[in-house]
């Protein structure tokens, strides 16, 4: 986009959207919606990739624990997706913003004709000033839920990078449960140092990636590095930052030294 206006994809993880018991974190959701609405007011175009459907569905269905059967996980996704979109619609409306829902499967981004139509849909929504809200269609796709061997989407980090590519975004922001990429696991190494800038995804960078975080999410740092590769190769900067510090989004958009920024290849 021209000037200081940017097309920004923001991915928010389950750990940011929910409490430890799986119920929706309303304060965090409201803060996120207010921030993104403010960025829209500044002239930026916003696409939100949101996790959280299964966790919220589990809580809505009053299940005592995360189900093990695929059919029950997909049922929870169906219930949770309805609930989370209702919440987003209500919250964004309070800031005079309108949203549209897009649920994706692997074929939607893998098959050229579908991907082209999908890109056109995003363009139409953004031209009309809408905020597209995206998730994998977990009620029909098992890639993310089952961690299948053949994954096209597989987790919302990768999904957000593919959406950024389809939308020709300028910036991808991954809201995580840590500050960014460290040179060691900060949960087990108190002296670990935050890496503020990455220009090349070397083998050493991948060695720094740890395991997945909380039980509520599916992605760890390794999935974020794979997302960074997609973004960087398509001319898109990507930033990992702490989802509990949503005010940092403003600084990231202004290219301040926050989190870990993966610099796009020229």
C-alpha cells in the first residue's frame, strides 16, 4: 500500500484469547478488537487470523477435558467457531467496524483456481472496509487437530503466513505467549536473550526453536519459523510478540524494536 498505510495480518493464538480453564478471556479480546479497530481508523487494512474455536467450544459444551475423539474435537470446533464469531461481531461493532468470516481448508490454498478466488474475496472485503476473520475449517478439516503427516495448513501460524501471501500483505504479526525468539528456551534458561532481528533462517535459528506451549494451542516456535519462511520469501516482514502486551502492536507497525522481526527478502 502507498505511504504509511499497510495491509496487516494479525494472528492471535488460543493462549491469548482464553484463560487457563479454556473460557474466553474477554478483557484480552476487547483490547485486541479496540487496537485493531484503531489501526483501521489510521487507514491500515486488517486481516485477523484467530485461533480459539476448539477451546471455547469445549467450555461452551461443558466438557471436563479436551476430547480425544476426532469427531468430538470437530464438534467442539463447530460450536466454538459460532461462539467466537458472535463475540467478535459484537465487539467490533462497538467500534463501528464490520467483519466477515472466512474458514479455510488445505484445498482452498493449494488448488490454484480456489486460491485465486479466495484472494479476490479478501480483496473485495478489504476494499469495502471490512475486517476478514480467518480460521481453519476444523469442523471438516483434521489437519490442525490431528497433526497429520501431510499438512497444508496444519496450524494457524502457517495459515496466517499463507493468508498474508494470498492477500499480498505488508506485515504479519504473530501474537504468542512469549516475547519472541530467544537463543535458548526462556522457560528453562533464565539468562536466555531475545533475538530482535532475523534476516536469514539458518539451521542455528531452527535449533533455537522449542516445543509447543500450552495444551490449549497447537503451535510452538518451530511452526512460527516455518511461517516466517513463507512470509520472508514473499516479501512480507513477520514479527513475533507477546499477545498479552497488545499495545505493542502500535510500535510494531511503526517498525520499533519489539519482539522478533523477520526481515523480508528483497
